[in-house]
C-alpha cells in the first residue's frame, strides 16, 4: 500500500493546510497516518486543514498529540486557508 502524498501549502503556529496530491491513499482515508507523520516531523498544529483529492476542504480533528478524533467540515474562508 502506498501511503498518501500531500504537500503543506501553509503553516503557522495555529494551523497547517495540506493538499492531497491524489497519489496513493488519500488524506481522508489515511487520516491517522497523516497526523502521525505531521507529529513526527514537528509540523502538527492545533488545526489541520486539508484539500482532498477532489479539491474539497476539510479538517482533521485530533487530541493535540496527533491522535485522530474525526473530521470537521468548516466553511472555506481566508480565516482558515
């Protein structure tokens, strides 16, 4: 299985915005692995937003340590991305 491929589009102290490349397993289908990867690289932020392979905007919810808790579906705005 090829794990997801994504790029970090924006990052600051409060949030990171990812874009799914469409290669391998999607960010949506490998949320746990994505959060673990961000935590290991030191790029995990309190808010983790992403554009999925269809271009839809979502959020990976976590407990602050990178443990996946669910999905959020915020309205896309300049406040997030």
